[in-house]
């Protein structure tokens, strides 16, 4: 019995007729670019998150870059984010011409630490080389960062906040949903994300109508959104979502709430069986996670992964190299030890299989193996 890390095939087979006919409808009507499904998806996504506007785009990375392009950034502008995230969170800052300034994470939630955020804004101001402009908090593994505190800090220092909701689409944070927790947000529909399409895709969310109009223009080469569309009024990109991906997402969105319940079931079962044996996820009160990953920490990580791998159970490490230590950012001059929480977490963290179709029997088998490695290790060291 092979347990997939993320089971996209089960999801497809269970709903095959709906997915097939959604895609075939697009093939038949022929509007492969900016077809009617794109508009319909945008309206449904905005309703789901509870914001005025959603813009469907080509990827989560482009969903981060487009709002940054509206900020007229230069290399002397500092944008704060964490080094313990997928590379695109920082890369988007560089693509938009600004400089990433890293902030350590909270050891329990793995999200940006508001205390260190304040410290890094202050030290950037004191350094006099970079001007603080914005913050990109990441909602890691499906759990929103602490936006009440972050938005207050942003107001105090006059910074914009761009929510990286690539892993957290729809996660609950007090009375709101991830994707709607900052003035602008980006999500990804990469197949392995909680809401994924059958290729690349992403979306930007905002309540700001002026910003939205600018994003609509940037998505298609900076074209004028009223008047002569052959007049390009700014430098933009090709960042459109294909109609086929929108059609797939309309079908997946119908399944999403139910799938989130199933993800919660899997997470709760893992936590009940693993609590005490290793460090299980912490979910703050008034929040829930959409469980993009179920990540745990153990000093016996490598042994556990080997034992699971031998039994055909895949695991993954998100993220083995904190971004400040990546080759691409050598020029920023960071060193080992600069972000102790991110670096320590990277040494011990790993993720277990997580998808809505994981059976209780499989969870039991996985947890039994994990616990046996930890028992053996503590037995031999005692
Ligand atoms: C996946 C991801 C992205 C990028 O999304 P793509 O659709 O792959 O471009 C950005 N940020 C985070 C945190 C992600 O997990």
C-alpha cells in the first residue's frame, strides 16, 4: 500500500466527470485566454475570501510580483519577510527591484515574529542605507501570521502589507479569512497547494479598487483598462490565468470546504497520536489552519524519515535551507546564526503525508512507525 504525500489522483477520480466536462467545455467554446470561466472564478474567489476584488493570474509568484510592481520600488527600498519560507516570498521582492530584509520566525507558529519585525525595522532605519517600505508576512503551512499585530506595526511605520497566502487560502483568522488579512494578498493554485489547479495559477485579493485597476492593467502588458487597449500605459507582464485552469478551480472550489474538514480530521488524528513524541503544530486560538503541510519537529528526523521511506511512506523537508543562506542571496551578506529560530527549525522539521483522502488506517501506520523510532532512540540512549 503506497501512501502518496499529496493525493491528487484520488481527488480527480472521485470527481472525474465534473473535471472532464469543465475542461471539455473550454475546449469547445475556444476562449482559452480570459474566457468566461476566469471572470466567474474571480467573482467566486472574492466572495469566498470576503474581499471586493480577486484577480486570477498565472502563478503565486506573479501574484506576489504584480502588487509589488505598483509600489515603484528600487534597490534602496527594504521589504521585510522571513527566511523560513518558499523562495518566491523573497524572490518576488528582488524581481520588483527592492531588497529583502529578513526577520526571524516565531518558534511555535513558524510565522514572522512581530517582536523581531519591529527590531529589524528599527535597525534598518538606524542603518540609514535602506528605506523600509513594506512587509510580506507568510502564512506558513496553512496558518495565517498574526495580522492584528503586523498591521499595527505597518501603520506605525507607514509600510504596506502584502499577505503571502500561497499556502493558506481561506484559513480562519479571528473573523476573517487568509487572503483578506492585509491591504493586498497573493495566493497560489500550484497543484500541491490546498486549493490547486492542473497547472500553474494564482490570485491577488484586495478591497482597494484603484489598486485592482492597476493590477488588471499590469496583468496584460500594462494595457489601458479604458479607452484604447492598444495604448500601453505602463510596463506590465503576461500574467494571465488560462481559462482551463479557471474551469478546474471552479470545480475544486465546490469541494474545498469539505476537503478542509477532511484535512482537519487528518491533522487532529496525527496530533492525538504524536503529541509528546515530537513537536506537533501549534494553532493559536481564534485561528484554524488549512493544513497545506502537517509539519513536525524531532531531533530524530533523519532516522524517522528513513524508516518511513523504507515502508514506502514519503516525507518532505520544508525548508532545509533558510533563504538568507541560499546561494542567490550571498550578496546580501547574511551569516549562519543571523536567524537562530529559522536555522534551528530547518534542522529538525519535516512534513508527513497530508491530503483529504488519507485514511485513519494509514495515519495509524505512519504514527506507529514514527513513535517506534523515537522509542528506540530514547531506549538506546537511556
Ligand atoms: C508556493 C508558494 C509561492 C509561489 O507560488 P507559485 O504558484 O509556485 O509561483 C509563494 N509563496 C509561498 C509561501 C509558497 O508556498
